[in-house]
C-alpha cells in the first residue's frame, strides 16, 4: 500500500505541474513533465521527445488566451518498484 501512496502522490504532483504549465503558457515547463524520449498524444497528433512536445504546445497555447484543464484521478498499476499511470483530461 505504501508504494501505491507514493506513486499516487508523485503522479498527482506531475499532473499538477502539467496543468500549471498550461495555465501559465510555459512550454518549457510543460515539456519537462515528459521524459526526454516521452510521447504526447492529443487531438489526433502524436509528438515524440521533449523538443517536439515543447514546440507543439507553444504553438497550441499561442492560439488561446486561457486554457483550463480538468483531470480525473490517476489510474495506477504499481509493483516491482515501478508505477505506470493514466490520467484523463478534459
């Protein structure tokens, strides 16, 4: 249970930083929410790597005055020292 609590807290912090970066329109902070070789899929697009993610979010955020995200609780799979999670955003 402790592993689950630690993973849950870490993932909640990650998506709090993700939402904060979007709200502040900070593409660099947003891209740091992903591993160097991370992937981001949204609206039929599929970006790979921090540089591509940062460039895409910068372009997308430039179109909008404000963006508000609503997130669901994380769905986690925890075990053997690793955690994998999904969070649905609206």
